[in-house]
């Protein structure tokens, strides 16, 4: 390079750096431009997959509800089963056989007719072990399904013939249950039971043997039967859906396009909502709840979920039930809920949340209702006195001080706040030193599963409105137990309830099981959940309900605010 | 020059291999797997999933399959030669594998979608850094000792002092809700770019200003500059023609680590402004134990840092022939 | 060997440094901050961790303060009737104080609550001691009640010197404001109690949503942030200088291999290493605790490791240059060992550049700590650091209600410290070698 060239290069270097950079940036930005959809909402973090059979999260369930439809659809307010793909159904008097009549105009998004064979295929796929569906066990209420789900490849065909599913013709599906299951009809609108398109699945398997799971759900390839269909997808950004013209009830679907955003930071979601860029968010920053509660567009409704602390009953001193009871009694739940959580979470003395119809929910304690502070203070004082007495009875006192405990929780402001309050309560009331340990999510789960904790924050969301979804998690064999607690009597009660035909007797058995759980306390009940939705005031067809499920098919813009 | 580049390329491959191996082992050494969740999976289900992603293979086999000689789809897991359709799989075939967390995507697809976004964001951030930093630095140097100099230096230091997420929050309040000029988050149009790239570029602008000022001051004191001025050349000409090019050397040297810093710093900005870039994957892939994506992101980072450092070293020679292209630190 | 001329290079450097007012001021400021952080429990601040759940954050108020310090054991007495005279009340208070001293071996302060003229409640406040905490099993309430009963009659307490005062024991409460403390901190708290009683400064920087005083949190946060920075600096210096000096001094193949390793480590995104180390340390925390290594120590080490690479590179370059210097070669010729040469000739000359780089890495470490706290991987509550405060500040910046003070507090402290560090760095660089600016 000659000196002259070098000199010229140097002179221009500063500008030379800026211009191509700016041009590059602008060019890339232009390519990404996408106008806003008619309705935009935030779904939390990016969904794992669009395949409805293999997912288990609320975010994935919401997307599945927009893209697919099951035999029934939940009413947006009452959650009662409405006709979906099935236009009517009959339940036999013995409660075991249900016959679904599918509608004639049920179609896939590519125009093909949807038949009962599609349901047979999809439910078989759900049950097959190779699919690795986390909710496969939900369908084990069907006769022979559990055996099929546990079968080896050699036994597979034989076991399938023993399963109680049949499609006598293209428009009829007959389901035989192993035992009467009260919530079976509710299950048919649950995403694992949604139908998937056989032909596109098999074609993807043929053409892309190594990666068909990701190929068949691509925009443009995905064939679905719900009110919306997929047109575009960007990881960590959004899913763009448009109204599905082949949907049988397309006349009732008011929205033309739908954007489902993946937003991780809660504060950002709020900012977008307040700026009008997003029409619905389901999570708000905890610190702002007192102000948001006063707004008309803030909907807080009881949610079928519980927040509790798991206790590692294999570790002393927590192996003593008196200690566990003392810990449960010493917590000031009303203050926790009112001052920390502030969304109207109900203090809870049970594992199951309130709102389960017909269920005689047992409670550890009958706490005073209402806002009478003096009554609450008196009750708390009495509880704490009992707690201290229990600790003394367990042998702890000035001579033998109580060892320090550790609360394990995963990274989140709310969990940290709750843990701090509980630590303060236990320190003030019982003189126990409590340390807090914060682990990131995967390490946290690992510690919990391998019983490397003292007390661990936990929550459980019900899949359907029935106490069984909460109670079966604490049977001895359940991998959701994670407390080291097992009780043969509890297992027997839950199993007996599963076999029980009479609905009332069944709920009584479950109540008895829960009462036993609340005596042994492998968990410390704390409070129930409240769903928190900030929804555009002009959105109709959106109602708060206990499952926080909002089928998008009913949404429409109204003239005036609710 | 060619020898230099060749040697660099050689070391690059060695570094890459070392990074892959160390990260591979590091990630699998931490507890917690990609498929654990609050609602625990039935053991059979989890086993099925692990088998699908070959997590039940011994570690050395997984390593070979990831790096290449062992082919993914060959059930016979034959060594070098794969299943006969192609000689290698894995990294050697530039296949980064499927993502464990985002199961509808391969790592390559995720990177293909998010890298241009981050590149645009980073490029614009660099533009801000240079467009703000250079003039401020030059001004401060030329007006050395005045109150303007002091104010600019103070501003530069404050630009570094505040954590960038706090600055982001402040700017959102002012420009989005106060003035209403810009959207609060998202990605899709030029206006979505402005705030995040500014927040990202601000600390680097501050550093660039300081470096420029320091470099320029030093050069302005040199004899040849003073001679030029004494000769009666107009000051601006002196500045541009003589002083600037020498003063820019430290800035150019800084661009290497600056870009690496922009990549990691973009994480916070992407979270707050909901930008689907690569930075988010940095942390999330590690937290989700999404091994292939984490490896892919690491590789991208390594390649970028290495390429940039090489570029910077090469550019440095062009700017100042006194610097020779040897392996001097 | 330093030349004995007009002044040693060190003294010349010091003189240059002193002449820069900014650098001097920063040094003093940082020394003062360090001192304040060390002596934080001595200052009449609120407790940084006691929750006062009132719902919303409170704005700053420039009031002087009052006897609101929460770190106390309180014996509360309810006055059933207003005292007949102030003098009677004073005598009663002295008697009660004497009783309390008898039981607890500490002199309480007496606080009156209620209207000034006719207080409705008396509080005997003692410095918090775990032995007196009823929650930990202390029976102070019962004992005081007995003592009170023995000194009272049907009309109330018999006040020495005549008269009765109708009062009843309302209860004994205790509040621990600081958690487990080291010996130095306990001594400082005791000293603070002697100097200021239960006085606590007003909410000059406001409170956060949980009622915690922000000023106190900023000062106590400085303890963590500054110690993190210093520990990281220490690790960075020890590892970086050692590594770089070795590589640069011995040169040749050893140098090439060591620098290759540095290049590789540079290329690994440090965040992965952080996550890995933090989770690893979390799993082995019981074993490490037995060795006396807590999570904080481990955190310090991890952060220190994030910065040693640059230090190593810079030191190596410097040592490479020094190796060629006359005096080093002379020393070797004269038969000095490698160790001697390194210790006496090379290391002192590194002081300058190491000092300059320290002032550059400390801010980076502090910001990295705040970044990790934002991600939830940093310091754990109830410990407080500037990073956690900055994270809270972000949450406070929302369009509904801007708790601007939650941003101002950490911004002031963090900004001032980083500014001082930067100015100090500039001053050091100018003082040690005006031409050193090249490498900045």
C-alpha cells in the first residue's frame, strides 16, 4: 500500500466506520417490519412447541386453544362444555360409555374433512410412550388405555384393540371409560385431547426423518382445525395467527388476526399495555398491584391453584409432625396476603383451593372470615401460642435450641418476598433462625426432586375443576410428591376415590384424604392464587373464570367499554 | 499479512475446539436437566425424551455425535462415515443440532432468526457510540480545561456509572410515556430500534469519548502537530489531517472488546425492550440447560470475538505502521 | 535501584498526583466511603432490613428523625390514668428503669407515647439482645410482670418518694434489625446505642414499597458492593499479575502457551462460567460452609475471576518490555536469582499500571454485580447491595407512579463512587507516567 493510499484511508476511516454500520442496521430493520394484528396479547416466554399433545404449560395451552379445537369447547364464563367438533353427545346410564356425534362441516384448515378416525389417531398418539406426552395419564380413565400406555412395542397392537375407543363411522366416536370419571367431559376441551392432522404428520416423518417434530408445525405446513391458523412465527418474538376460513363456526369468530407475543420481562408487558400496543397481559409487576387494582380494566379472579411450602420430611427436625404443625400455625397469613401479595389472594389452610363445586374442603384451621382485625390478631396469637407449645413438646427450648432452617425458592421477586415474610414470622413467633436460598429454576427443581432442601416454595395448578388433580400429586408413587412423605392410608383413599362410582361418596373420600394430608403436613398451606389480567376495556367475550382459560373464538371488539 | 491471517486461522480452529470441549463438559456438569419442570414428567416419558435427544448415551458418544464423526440419524451409530449419505454430521457438517427447549426449531434456525436482529441492534449501538463519542471526545480535547471539557467528561463518566437497565427505565419514561414519541418495546420498525440501541451504545460512547480525548490530547502535544500549527495551518485542517488518524488508534483497538461487550450487554436491553436477539439466548439457554443452543451461542460468540480481534489487529497496522503483526499481546 | 537524585520516582509521582485536585478529592472521597461502609452500623441510620409493610413506597422527607430505631427490646406499659404530675411520672420512670436494669443488666431509655401533656404509654427500650428476645424463649415478660406486681398495690405502682401510678404491662416485644453480626459490628452497634440512643435519621431518601429506609440500604449496600469490588480486585491482581508476570518474564514457549490459554478463556462467554460456578457452589454449599467459604466469598472469587484476563495481558506486555531493560539484565548478569529479580526489580514497576487498571476494573465489577442481581444470580436478600437496589429501581420506573427516589438513591451512590474511581484512575495515570495514557 502506497503512502498516499494509506493516508487517504486514514482520513476517511471515521466516516467509513459509521456509514456501512448505519446502512446495515437500517437494512436489517426494514426486513423485520410487521404491522400490528387486530388483537395482541402477551403469553409469557416462548412456547416449547405447537404440538398440543406434547406440552403441559399454560402458555402452550393457550396457543393450542387458538389453533386447535377438541370435541368440546369451554364456555368462556361458566367453563361448561359446549359443542366443539362434536355437535352432540350421549352418556350411557352406567356412566361409562359416551358417544360423540361429530359435525358434518368439521374441517381441517386445508379443507379436508375431520373424522372420528382423526380422534382415534390423535388419542392413540397421545397414549403411546414414544410420543413422550406429559399428560398421557389424563386419558388413562379410558378402558385399557393405561395398559396400552405402558405396553412394549410387541404388545402394542394387541393392547390397542383392548382400548375402549371406537369409530363406528366417520362421524361417530364411542368412548368407554374404565370407571365413571366426573371430569371426562371437561377433559375433552383440554389440549392433550385435541386432534392432530395425520397425513401432514406422516408426510413430515417421511420427508424429514430426523426432525419431523419441528417440520410439521411450521407456518404453512401446520394443518389445524381451530378458529385460527398459523401464518408466521418468530422465536422469542411472536406468533401471527389469522382467522381460519375452514373453521366450522368461522361466522362467530370476530377477530381477523391475532398476535401472540413472547414477553419475558413483566414490566415491559405493562409498558406495552399502557401504551396501547398490547391488549391483554396476564402478569403485572407485584409492586404495582395496589395501583392497578383500582383500574377498571384490572380483573382479579380466584384461580384454581395453590401456593404452599413443601417440607422435606426425611430431614430432622422436620421429620417430627409437631414441628411441621408449629411452622404451619405460626405464619400470619392474612398479613402476608394483604400486605405482600395484595391481589386479594385468599389465605389458605388447605391444599386444594376454594371454588371446587360440591367438595367438602377440609381445613387445618377454621380461620375467622372477614376483615375483623381484632379477631384475626386473637386467632393468630392463639395459633402461635399453640405452635410454641408444640415446639416445647417436641423437646426444643432454651436448653436445646431449634436448629436453623433454610427456605429454598426459585428466582422471583414474589417468592423472595413470601420467603422473607415467613422467615420473619418464624423468627418472631418461634425464635427459629431461617436462611433463604435462591436457586435458578433448573437447579431448584433438581434440589427439590432429590430432596436436597428443608422447606421449598411450591405451587400447583389444577388441570380440571376437581380435587383429584391436587391430591394425586402426593401419593407415594407420584413424581410430583418430592417431599419424601408417603402414607399407605392416603394412597388407599385416593385410589378408592378413583374407583368410586357415586360422585358424592367420591368427593367425601377425597376430603378424607386431604384431611389426612393436613394432619401430617408434608406441605404447609399458605394461600390460593388469584389470576390477574389487564384486559382492554372494549374486549367482549372475555370473562374471568377459575381456570383462567379464555377461548379466543369468543373474543370480539365491542362498541363501548364493559 | 497472509501469514498472519493463516496463523490466526490456525489458532482459531484450536481455540474453537477447546471452547467447544470445555463448554460441553461444563454444561453437563451442572445439575438439572433440560426436561425437568414443576409438573414432573412420568419417568417413562422423561426417558423417552432423553432417548430422542441421545442424552442417554455415554458422554463421549454424545460429544462425538455433537462434533461430527458420529452421525445423528444413523441408528447403528457408526463412527466416521456416518450413514453413508454424508461424511460427517454435527459441527463438522455445520449442523448445530435441535434445541431442547424450543423443540420446533433447530439451533441453526434460532440463530438465523436472532443474529440479524442483534447485529442490527449492535451496529446501531456502535453508530451511536461513535456518533456521540467521537465529537464529544474531540470537543473535550480541543477545549481542554474549559467548563465544557469538564461537563463532557462528567457526562461521559455518568454514562458509564449508571447500570444500563436503569438508564433504559428512565428513557422509557421520558420518551415513551412522557413525550410519546417512541414505542415502549417490540421489534418491527425503525422506531423500535432507537431507544434500545441508544441504551446499549451509551456506555461505549462514554468510553470512546474518553479514549478519543486522551489520544487526541497526546497527539496534539507532539512536535509535528505543533510545527504544523506554527507553520500557520488552520487548526481544523491540522486536526483532521494530522491529529485524528493517530488519535483514532486506541478507539479502533477498543472496538474489539466493545463489540464483545455489546453482545453480552444486549441481554438486559433485549429483555427490557422485548427484542428477539441472541443476547437473551445467552442466559436462557444456560438456565434452561438447553445444551445445543448454549453451545451454538458460545460458538457464535467465540467466532465473533476472534474475528473482531483479528480485524482490529489488522486495522491497527494500517493505521500505525509501527505496530507489527506479531503475537504481541 | 532507584536513582537518588532530586526525588525518587515514587515521590515525584506523589507530587504530581497531589497537584491534581480532582484525583486527590476522589481519593479522599473513596477513603471516606470505605470508612463509612466499614462503620455503617455506627451511623444513626435505620435498619436496612426491617419490614414495615405499609403498601406503598414513601417519598423522601427532610426531617431530622426521631427515636424510631427498630433494633430493640421494648417493655411496653400502658398508663390507665394520666399521671397526676410530671414530677411523679419522672420518679416513676426512674423506678421502672431501675427495675429493668435489675432484670436485664442494661439501662433502658424511656420513651413516652401519646399526647405530650398526658402520655398514654411508656416504653422501656433496650438494645436488642437475643437473650432477651421472647421469640427465642426469654421469659422477660413474666419476670418483669412479677417484679412489677411486687412493687404495686391496688392503686398501681408505688412510686418511691410517694404517690402511685396506675399502669399495666402491655407486653414485651423484640425486633432484630440486623441479623447475625460479626464481633466488630456488634461492638459498633453497642457504641451507636451509647452515642445516639434510639435516635434514627429521618427518611432522607425515602423508603421502598416494603417500608425499608433507602438511605440505610444504600449505605449498607455499599458494604457489599465495595467489598465485592475490593475482593474481586484482589483476586484479579493476585491471579492476573502472577500469571502475566510469569508469562512475560520467562517468555518463549511458556509465554506462548499461557497466552493461548488466555485467548481461549477470553472467548468463553463469562456468563456461562458464572452460572456454572454459582450453581456448582450452590450444590456444594454445605461442604464449603464447613471450610468457612460462604456464598458471598465464592461470589467474590467468581467476580474477581472475570477480570484477571485483561490484567494478565497488560502485565505480560509490561514485563516483556521490562525484561529488556538495562537494570534487569545487569542484575541477572550479577547472578541474582529469578525470584529476586522478579520481586525487587520487576514487580515495583508494575505498580503503576496495575493501579491504573484496578481503577478501571472496579467499576466494571460493580456494574457486573448489578447485572447479575438483575438476572437474579447475584447477592441474596436479606443482604442488600447496590445491584439489588438498582434492580428495584428499574421496577420503580413505570408509567403509573414514579418512585423517583428509588432511582436517585442508588444512582447517587453508585454514580459518585464510579465517578471517583474514574477520576482517581485518570489522576493515577497522569501521575505515574504522563505518557502512559497510550494504553488506556
